[in-house]
């Protein structure tokens, strides 16, 4: 996923020199999230459905770590932002039928957001897709992680919506510290052995990072 993002930035950044009164920003951040309890439903052939009031942890500082990469384009006090966040979900309250259920490499959030500045803050709202890498063992049968996109275990799994508020603290003409609070809501369906799991996800995120104003 990192290589894909680097290629994307390499394509976008040359356009920073185009357009009057436009500026571009690139930022990288770390952080963490609190996941609210949400329903998890597992369906498998020749087995009873599993329903869980799921409680997830994130472990943001354990590899693969939580991170966020974004590129933004501004004109006056309005802009657009392409954002990629590597998030993780690890099921805490495993029922007896489930030996492992996690989406750790990851529960990736890709969104396009509208930006606007007000009273020194940056507000954003947008939508996008969730790209998952599910890992699970249910009824002692593991789902293989060599399927999906390019046989790397990744799947485009469902829609995403988000809102956020951020503050930029400039410590030079171009460099700034970025602090952001964010709420995300999503719904995904991921494969498991002999079936499928569906889950909704809601979380609040706190991020702190470093950004650069290109123009």
C-alpha cells in the first residue's frame, strides 16, 4: 500500500505548479482510534450464523502501525483532499466459535474530502472506500491470506463516510504541524472460511503529524 501511495503522490505533485491562487499540501500523521461497539455477523455454509456485539481494539503503535497520508489542494479557503489511513480492527470479545478475527494489514480508509477553513480551523467531510486485509480462524478453519487483489489478501470491501476538524500550526513558511480529530463510519463485507462476515464500524480518531506546503 505504501508503494501505491508514493506513486500517487508522484503523479499529483507536478500539478502543484499549475493554476492561479492554488496551493498544495502533503502531510503524514500517526495516531490512534477508539472503536465503538458495533454488530458483527458471520455466515458460513453448513454452520449456524454467529452474531457478536463486537468490541475492537486497534493497537496503533504495534506493527503494522496506524498511519495517515494525505494530499490537499487549496484555492483561497476551500479545497479538496485525498486521504489514506491505515487503521486496524482486532476483535476483543471472541465467541467460542471464533479463534481469531482481525483486519490488521489493514482496515484501510481511502477518502476524498471537501475542505473549508473557518476561524483558523480546517473542517472536512467526505466519503470513500474501505480496503481490507482480513485474517480469521473460525471453527478452527483459517481463511487463506493469498487471495484478493493481486493475490495479496486485499479486498475492496465497502463504503466509508467521515467528518473531521484539524488545526495547522506553521513553524516556518512551508512546514506545519497537523492535529486532527476525526469520526469515521463504514460498512464492509469480508470473506471468511466457507462464508462471509459483515460488520459496521464507527470510530473517533486522533492524529498528529507533519505537513509541507508545496506552493
